[in-house]
């Protein structure tokens, strides 16, 4: 009997142990399952945003339990190479930024690397979509019958917006007897201001015209102002030649700047970072630069007194358009990511008003969320005022051949050093345009 009870006790003991072990196993699995939340990986190249992103990642983890891992890769050319290599190997992170032109963006979409956010943007009566500046969304949106054959939709979330305008130094204006609250509104006033500044030893305009895209930007501003939008687009389509008198007038503006000694010495080979240092150190009265410069100038000279204004008009009858809209900094969601839904939720949170206001305060960039404007600094608000005048090649119905754009920039650089005339540049551009067009036709 005792042996029977001993065996029974032993059997029950093992049952209890197994049950407890099984229970602990279940509890452990359940606990592990409840606590295992995804980590969202994000790639970017913007060094000035790194600290702010890390802080926002911490706030999101505290709020949701989901970790966001921001990975910084700089400079931008290294980052661009990394993204392209990851796309080829299908190892892109959950969220990333893309450096490139609209055609590069389209290629990534066609390859399945970018999620269409249209549906979620339009949920709840489009509450997410409506928080953005329309100009910000244009950069990440493809509309009906686009030239890239992309299905209409919104394929990214802009983190900030930008535009490129003119800036002037208020202290140097006072030195020349100019009204520090009244920048020039037309080209004649602009040249007159520069002449008065020169008399007191103050150099005129500085910009990073060693970088061709900055020249292209300035030239297209004045092309739109001198001849109007329709004629510019007609030129891109090939219906108006670059030898047209209006285009020669655009190129002649650069010659006038040289002839009247309106430019800072060495501007033709100057990178934009050097140009920014020149303006920040008060060695130029005017600068042509983008809204990102506010953060740059603040780091270089926090006591700099300056204002923002649209480039002064040549043709007072036509509007002055400036490059602007969504900055190159928009986040895309990897369409192949297993955490796509979590990534989208994070982007919705990141672009909400409070987070946008924080980003703007820390990086001094214009927020893409229009409801965050009330909390931005005055100088940023001046840039924001120009958004109604913003345009950008990425949203034009047709774009120029890369070879023509490069020749335009380099040709203007030659005008600036008096090695080419506006007329010669016009003829050269038209010849390149015709050659590129005939190649398309023959193919």
C-alpha cells in the first residue's frame, strides 16, 4: 500500500511540475509576445536634424513602446550610393529619404521600393493630407497622365518645405543710408542699392554659383518673370528656341551683374557653403539662398540681422516665381517592408503639428504641416510668405534635357568671367536642344 501511495505521489508530483513548467512556458511566451514590438529603421543624410530625430524617436518609444532607429549617413553623395545599392539588393530600411530627380523617384516606385500613401492620406476625410502645404505634397505626388507612367498617388511624406529667395543684411543697409525695412522690389532698385553699397565699401550679391543648380535656379526665376510661364514651358517642349530675345535678356542679366561689379569676387567658383559664410560674416549685402540657410547662419553668426524678399522683378507685369515646395527631405515607406503599417503610423505622428513645431524650432526649417506655422520664428515666417510664389522643375509638365541644363549653367559661368556672350550661349543651347530632340525622335 505504501508503495502504491509513494508511486501515486511521485506521479502527481511530476504532473504538478510539468504543469507549472508548461504554465511558466506559456506565461513566458505570452509575456515575450506582448513585449516584442517592432523596431522601425529609418535612413537619412541630414546631419542638422540628427539630434532632433533622436529626441523624437525617444518620445515615440515612450508613447507607443515602438523603437525607432534613425541611421545617419553623410555626406549626401555617400548616402545616395548606399540607397541605390540597398535598392538593388532589396535591403532598404522601413523608411528612407531619396536623393535624386523625379525620374529617379519614378524608377524606385516602378521597382516596388515605395509605398503609395494615398489611401491612408485620405482617411478620416483626408485629415493627414490636409495638414500639409499643397506645394509640399506636389513633390511626392504623381498626377493623372504624368510623363513617368506612374499610377496617380502620393508616395511620400514631406518633413519640411523650402524655397529659395533673396536675403539682405539690414546693418549694411543702414551703413549705406538705405532703409533696412525696405528691400528692393524691382531690378532697377536692386542695382541702385548695390551702387550705394559699393560707395561705402560693401560688396553686393553672393551666391553659390560654383554649383550649377544654383545658377539654373536664378536663371529660371527670371525666365518666368521676363517671358511668363507659358513661354518657359513652350521652350522646354521645344516650341520656343533659346535664341528667342527673351532668353537672351535672361542671360544678359548675368552680364549686367558682372559689368556693374554687382557680385562678390570669386562667386563663379564659389560653393554654396562658402557663399553662406561670406554673407554670415557680413562680407556681402545680398545673398541668393534657400530657407535652410537660417539654421546655417544661426550657427555661423547668431547676431546677424537680415531679411528675406522675393528676387526683384525685371518685368513688373509678370509674377516672380521661385523654386520651392517640398524640400528634398521627404520620407518614403519601403513597400516591401514587413513593418509597413507601423512605419506609416510613425510618419503620421512625425508630421503632426506638435512634432513639426519641435523639428522647426530645433532645425530652423519650414514645417511641412501648415498648422505648425504659428510657432515658427519671424525670419522663417518671411520665407513661408513666399510659398505662394513657389514652383519647381519636379512639378513642371515637362523637363529640360540634362545636357541642356548643364550647358546653361556652365555657359552662364563663362558669361560671368567674360568668356562667352549671352548670344553665343543662346546659340549653343539651341544647338544642344535640337541634337537631343533629334536623338529622341530617331529612337
